[in-house]
C-alpha cells in the first residue's frame, strides 16, 4: 500500500535532549512538509522540502532542524532550543510538477511528542 | 500573506440534521482551497478541493463545498450527518507560488448528538 508513515506514534523527550521524528513516503512525491498542531489551533508549517538536498523554513522553524538526503524520507529533529515542544507533529507530502495549478498534500498519522 | 478563518470553534448537530461549516480566506491571488477532516489522534484526510471551474465541489463521504469569490468563503456542507462525522474539520488555502504551502484555519470540532 502506498502512503506516508510516521514513527514513533508517541515520543518522550527529557530536558536538554534532541529527538528525531521519522517520516517516510512511498508515493513518489517530490515535496515533503512538517507541521506542528497544538490543541485548539490549526496546523503551522515548520519546514518544507521541494527536492532532495534542499529545504526551506516555514513559519515556526526555530528550535527545529531537518534533512532531505533521500526522496522518500524527511526526518525532523526537535532540538533542546525548542522550549515548548509538546505538540502533535504531522508530516505531509505532495507532487511538485512544473506548470501545475496547485498540488494536494497528503498527511501521515502523526507523532505526539511529550516532555518528561 | 494568506490567512484562513473558521469562525466556529465547536458545532453540535443532531444525527440526520444538516451541517454547514464556515470558512473565510484572505489571499490576493487565485485561491486554491481545501477541506480536511481529522479524527482524534489521527492524521488529516482530504475531503475535497477547489482549484478552478465549477464553484460547487463534491467530495468524499457526502460532503460538498461552495466557493464564493465575492464573499471570500468556502463553506462545507452535508445534508444529513452521521455519527461517524464527529471529528475536527480544517479549511486551508494553498499558495502554488510559494512551494505549495498550505495555510490552515483553526479548525471546527463537530459533535454529533444521537
């Protein structure tokens, strides 16, 4: 089955620790995205990548880092500089075809990060 | 910059009744509009999208939405709600010129009474 997988489902972080959230897709999508969701709020874009080895900051990139070494994978690291990391993190992906009007983003099941 | 407003944080509806969720957007160019649904602890599922053409868009699960440019709105409707429609609904506007980025509204949580 084609889709987007995120792991782990739940993740616990200790003070001062960096943690990495995994996102993998087998949809042959070009672009991948990371969003943060807080209770009662919509999704906010952290980082996105339209092509391998390239990525751009979203609206709330401070305290986060990403890499895009493979087309299928877009891991997100929550660093110790992120002072309020407790949230639900969603990964998405889409095609990025030249000349298209707009591409639809498809979402993974999410990872809930909790601070101990 | 684009923005999306969903004025209703919570809506309670009886099973079998009709449902309308409001969405207003602000965007200077042609908007590309989406509705997604999220069950508790899950990811987002696409219900429908509007890129161009017919302003009344049909989606999955019996939902439809109407794009009204004059009102900057993209309201979601369902004629008869089922208990399984209880979820949170998000409206989003896309920006192809900015890397397909999506801007989301704050969401509307729908509760369905038996």
